[in-house]
């Protein structure tokens, strides 16, 4: 299955997916990496792996939907069948999310539905919870509210900072994302009509 990965930064989740696709039994290939920011480390990771890249700078577009439709055109140009958001920090408009419904994944650095939004680790520390983690979910129009595919639990340790938490959660992300990608690409899991996860019935 041809996958497009959207990034905005360091791309450590992209790297984890790249490593996963090197497994010959893996049914996923990364066809294109798109970043909305120039010069980010994730673009270098893609190029090092021989994967085509495109920068689509959202600041050059008059509206969110024009930016989104340019992203969509590039995904079509590379015959992408599934899209992974990996540290992609732009909100996607309704038409894009509807078109890719059930084929659009994201990873969030908390145990959803808790701690949605851009500062999850800060919220985790402020809440004083003793476990956190990451969630790979189908993207719905409502931010960080799509059906959850895979979660991994990570302990919050005494003295943790946002940085130490981010580092420990990312270790879990790099296991969770490839696992979720495999489940969807292999057809084991799909998004049901009711917006909930649907597991392929085992004969
Ligand atoms: N419609 C839809 N689109 C998304 C796009 C990115 C992400 C990744 N997680 C994100 C969650 C929140 C943000 C956010 O609030 N950024 C600051 C505003 C930037 C902007 O103006 O765009 C970005 C990505 C998730 C979603 C989602 O759940 N639904
Ligand atoms: N979506 C969130 O943004 C970060 C991306 O990191 P990277 O994959 O660019 O290193 C990760 O923490 C992920 O949970």
C-alpha cells in the first residue's frame, strides 16, 4: 500500500515508519513525504531514505482549503492510498478529512481522549497523572477525536519535565505508529460506518 507522510518537524515518527517499511514482509511503501515547513530535519530523513519530498508552505496560500487541495493534488500525483500525519501541525479542513476518511491516521502524545491539543505533555504534568502514553487514531474533523487504533502506556516519573516526558513517549510512538499502520494497511482494522473501529472478522 502506497503511503504519504505529512510532517512539520524532526520526523522521528517518519523515521520509525521508514524502518518498518524496510521489513520485506511489510505491505507498506512510503511514496511521498510532504512538509508544510522548509528545511526541517524530517525532510533530510526522507531524502536519506531515497523518498521523494515536497514542501507546501501554508504561508503561501490564501486559505486553508487552497493549501489542503494542493496537498491533496500532490498525494494524487504520487498515487497515495493512505496518509499518515507525523508531527504535522496544521489543522486539515473538512473536505480533505472527508475525502480521506478511514485512510488518514495521526499520532497524538497522550492517552486520548485525555489531554487533546498541542501541549499534551504540559497538561499531563499539570494534571499530576501517573501514566501517560500515545494514541494513533483515524483523523476526524473534530481535532484529536477520531477512532483510536493503537495506544501505548508510558509511566510519568518523579521529576519529569515536558522534555523528559516527550522523549519517553516518543519511544512508545515509534512502536505504536508502525503497528497501527500495519493493522490498517493489512485490512485487519478499518473505520466502520459508525465512525468506530471495525476489526475484520476472524473465520
Ligand atoms: N481536522 C483535523 N485536522 C487535524 C490536523 C492535524 C492533527 C494533528 N494534531 C494537531 C492538533 C492540534 C493542532 C493545532 O491546534 N495547531 C495550532 C493551529 C495551527 C493551524 O492553524 O492549523 C495541530 C495539529 C490532527 C487533526 C485532526 O484531528 N482533525
Ligand atoms: N504528533 C506529535 O508530534 C510529535 C512529532 O514528532 P516527530 O515525529 O516529528 O519527531 C510527536 O510527539 C507526536 O506525538
